[in-house]
C-alpha cells in the first residue's frame, strides 16, 4: 500500500454517517459559491425556477421528489459546463397565509376586522418573517444546489412591480375586465375561487322532487339544494318537449313564497333528464345564470357571503345547511314533495384550502379574458417551441387550454397584491401602473380586492429575473430551460405561466418569449398500496423523518428510482432502507479501494496491458455511461438510477472489486489501483446528481481533497469539489470488449453455480472446501482460477482428495466440472435432518399444487396468470424433490 493510500484511508471513518457529514458539506458548497450563477458567463445557460412553495408550507414528499429531480438536472448540467441558475423563492399563498394568521389572532380573541386592513397586513408580514419559510431550511437539508443569492418572494417589491405591470398591460388591452357573474364562493375563506381551486368529491345528499303550481298547470322539478328555491325566478323546459309546450309563457306559483314565476323554453334543458323541467336560480347556479341572461330574468341573491339565508320569510337568518331540511319539511307539510331520494350520491365542490362546500354566487369580480392568451399557449406546444415530457400528457394540456374559461382573478382578501384600480367620486375608474401616481383627492379609493395568488406565480419565470426591466439575468437565463412539476399542477400553474410569458415577453419573438423550453411532468406519490396519502388514513410518509433515519442521499435516491415520467409512484419506507444500504455498499467498496491505493493520479494502463477483468469493468462502465446520458436527456430518472444502482452494486462492488483483490497481490497491482480509481471516479461523478453528499465525501478523498486530478481521469476536471468537477464523457474509457465480457460472464456464472452447489451440500458460506475443477469450459477461463477459488471459497485438491459430490456448469467454451470433497467438513446427521425437512416441505408443496391443477372447477374460474404461477410452483417443487433426494442418497451413512 502506498503512503498516499494510507493517508487517504485515515480521512474516511469506518461507516458513512449522514448526520455527521451532510450539514458541513452543504455549507461548504454554499460558502464556496458553487451554486451562484454568473449572468456574464460565456457558458451556455441552463436555468430552472423552483415552483415556489407556500410560505406556510413544509417539505412533503411531493416537494422532495420534484426538488430531487430539479437538483439532479442542475448538478449534471453544472458538471457538463453550463452556467446553471436554479432560482428559489416562496409564494405568499394568499388564502392559506391569511387563514393561518387569522387563527393566531383568534387565540388572542381578535379578528382582522378589529385590527383593520393596514394593521392586519403588518401582522401577516410579522408572521412571515418569524415563522414563514421553514421549508427553505428543509430544502437545504435535502442538498438542493440552489442559488440562494437570488431568493425571491411573490410579494417582494420587484415582483409586485411586475404584477402591477402585467395587470396594467392586460387591462389596457381589454384582456382584464370587471363583470358580475356566477363564481365559486367559499363561505369559510370569504372569497371567490377559480374553478381549479375547487375539489370535487362524490358526497351523500338528497334529491327532492317538488311540485310547482296546481293541477294540470303544475310542473315537478328536482334539486339537491332545496334552499335555493327561494331564489328561483323561472322554470325552464326544452322548446321541443311536447309535455310542456302548452305551459311555456304561463306562470306557476313558487311554493312557500307566494311569488309567481314564468315557465320558459330553453335549449339547455335536457328533456331526457328527470322530469324534463328544471328550476332556474340565476344568482346561485352557473347554468341557471346563463338561462337567466338569455331570458332577462331577475337574479336575486338569497344568501350572504357566509352562506346565511337573506330572503325575507321564516328562513331568514338561518345557515344554508340548516335551512335545507327546514325548507323540505315545510314543503312536505304543504304537500309539495313528490319524491325524496336519500342517500343520493352526487358531485359536490369543496374549497381546496379548507374543504368547505363552495356556494355558486352572483358577484362582481375581475376577470382575465383568456381566449387569445390560451390560444398562444396552445400554439407554443403544437409548434414544438415547448416540449412536454412525457409527450402523451400533451393531450391533457390541450384539453385544458383549448377549453379554458375566463379566469376569476379577484379575491376578497387582505393579504396579497391589491387590485391597482382606483374609483373616483363621479364613477371614474383608473388603472395605475407601477411608475404612475394613483389619483388623489376626496372620494377616490382603491379597489379592496387582491389578486389570485396564481396571477403573481404565473409571472414567476421572468418576474424573478427582474422583468419588466431588461436585466442581465433576463438576457442570459430566459427562456428557462426546464419546468419540472407534477402533472396535477398542469392547469393551476403551467398554463398560466405559458399565457403570461408568451404575452409579456412577446417583443422577444416567438422562440424567446416562451417561459420554458421543456415541461417535465412527474407523477404523484402514493403509499405502497397505490393509495393517495392522507393524514386521516395515517399513510403519509414524511421526507424529514426519512432524512433523519436514512439520510438525505437515501431519501433522494429512493425518490429518483421511482420517478418515471407522468407515472404515479407507490412508495414504501423499506425503499429508503434499501437506498441507505446502497450508500453503505458504495461507502464500504470505495473505502476498501482507497485504503488499498486506488488512485486517479496514475493514468490508465494501455488497453493491451489491462487484464480481462479491467477491460470488462471499464468497457461496461463506458456502456453504462452512454445509457445513463441518453436516459437523462429523456428525463428517464428511474431507468437511469436503476442502471447505476445495478452496475455499481452488482458489477463494480460485487464482482470487480472482488476480482481486483486477487490482482492487488500480483504484478498488476499498480495498474489495478489505477483502473479501480478511475472506475470509482466515474461512478461517483455519475451518481453525484442523485446522492451528492456521500459521493462528495468519497470523491474528494479519492482525488486528494482538492488536489487537481490527472488529465487521464475519464471525466477530467479534478478540483476541490465534485459539484464543479467535469461530467464524465467516456472518451478515455476503452470501448466495450465483448470477448472480455464473455469470459468474465463465464467466471460469474461458474462462481454463482458453485455457490448454489455448495449451499445444496450443506456447506456454510465462509467454509472452504477442497475442490477439483476441470473441463474445456474452465480451461478457457483458467487465467481466472485464483479469482474463482477465492470467490467460491475453494481450496486446491490435496493428495488424499476424494470427490464426494460434483456439478457440471455449461460455459461458453464447454462444460466445467466441479468436484468437491466434503469428507469431514459437514455434520452428516445435521445435514440429513435439514434435507429431510426441506424434502417434506417440497412434497407438501407438490401435493397442494397438483391438487389445484387437478381441480377442473378451479381451472375454469382462475385467471390464466394465476394458473401459470401454480404450474411454476409445481415444477419447482418437483425439481426440488429430485435434487434433495439425490443429495440424501449421496450422504454417507451416519
């Protein structure tokens, strides 16, 4: 062992302990400025913006997955020589943050109305500075290579300026307007919601059929919301429905109210559904609103913003859900109920923030006219300027943007970007840009509403880089390269960024106005049974717990190994334990290699001077490098990490290092140290984007902790940190050697079969046994005899060697015959007892499987794959019986 190797060994503890290493490694990277982007660099740009987490949030598994993948992309591109900007920030999360602070105030016995708007907003800012952004520290624990110098917040002065600029731009172009329409209203959050902020679920309710009018002039309508009948202003039927044609134009009395309402004909009504007649409540149903507009119907609101009935009468002042059964009871008493069906399962909209049942409500709101914006967003994907990965999810994108409704952007909150519109004493309305003075004087006041959070986050790719000003960051890093996000947020965020980016940056031209060039959509994380995670089910997995128990690398590697584009991931904690074991395997193998002098300071030997094992591992590494590069370019993270996992564990650690142990004691020792060092160097570089901490610790030790590595390294670019080392290119690795692969493959097969044979003979894994190996197949790989004997724990046959058992293994160049002498090496009585127990289990399995396969009724009903599995079990049991019986017969008498 060299002096350098001894020094390297002392730098590595015997075990990898993430808790002892990760924080210091991360701070070293940040302090060194490795993550800080340089807008003046002449390197090609790679930019990615972090989907801004809510300021109220903490890291959940969805964040951990997406952040891991973004970091993997950023780290790889940085190593490939790109100027990487990964820009972080947080969203002010209007409703969620306001709710949090209001709950805190409630503990003090105070409401926001007690404080007033200005004081309340001050309290929210105080809360944000003290408690907000906990997630940022958790992101650092995950190892994210983010440019913290550019951290942004959607309520920053710069981003607020961008929001006001975009509002003014769209307002002046007639793409933002104010109108009274039906909106989704949350009586708990006391604000309007857009369609995508409403979650629909199938809830139990009741369907009540009510008779309006008397006798032949009556009609029956059905509703799940009986309380809304107080706001009915018509009954509608289809104009071609013969049953009601004679009633069109007449009036019926609305029960419980004494009001008379018309019967109108409207093609929206489905004559095949229910009775073919529908009640029309224009102020509380979006379809009824359209009918009301077509027929110029009155649109009275019958409940307030808290869901309390305001219609005069006996139900005034009652909550909507209290009024519903009371109204049904009153109708029943009046003989108006024709039928009642309960439970009646139907789709009900809930507020995505607080789960309150939403109430459709007629309200004056601000809207974005999305038609031309959505068309541009659609065209950018159709013409290839923006590519969606996986491509099959493009249809989902088109289904949304091609059918998008105008977007409600005003919210009745106090926390957020306030609508930049002022109203004057004589009905004036003025929209004010960021560089303009708002009107002043008696009677002037600003609109009290704030903008939907998605309005500001829709500007994120360019507002964070300084827009509307022309900045160096904007010139260098826009359009961003990749947007990585879950497919579930495609409508919420992606479409809005597309619309705003294309419109706000259109002066740059078609190619440069898109907000990103690639959209990578990953799936959702579910539990190990494929079920959606929820606190109520108790199946939520916490990435913080995983990092505590297994380390950040294991957490990241687990998530990356399950990340198939657009596909949900079923996740279990034992996956994380497996990834921790992988990191441990890597640590132990690298530690052995470094301890035994593995080095990158010595150039690789010439190919003709390499052993077959050397040519095999480097050729395989060259192939793996190409495969991983190709997979990562296609966002195939799961396949790439699985390829690296199996190569590192199964080929480098389990086979080459074991073969190298033999070579390290021979004349090729120095060449082996070089090959081992270069192979390890390349593997650590390839793994670094996914497991940055353990690879950094090992690589800096391998390469001398900051000493530049020799130019012969497969990747080149040694240095103080793997973060800024070169990505391996494979140019200096030898090409795949099929002959070497074939012979090493034979070595692996022979050792594997001998190990299985040894087990069948009752030999313990570490127990050595005298063995004779002969045959043409073995002669072809005789150069590896020492390695075979070492790996399979076989000693040379002595003068008194007597073969007690043998096996033949078919290899590429013929058979290898392996004879062992187990005399005196096993306890015959114990071995016979073990085999008899195994024989009984195999005979029981054979009997059970043959019984099922002999049952015709079972065969007729069972799925084909189940029957096939039982046949395999039967055949395996029969084979085991034959093998065990032969072994019992070969045992000497006890």
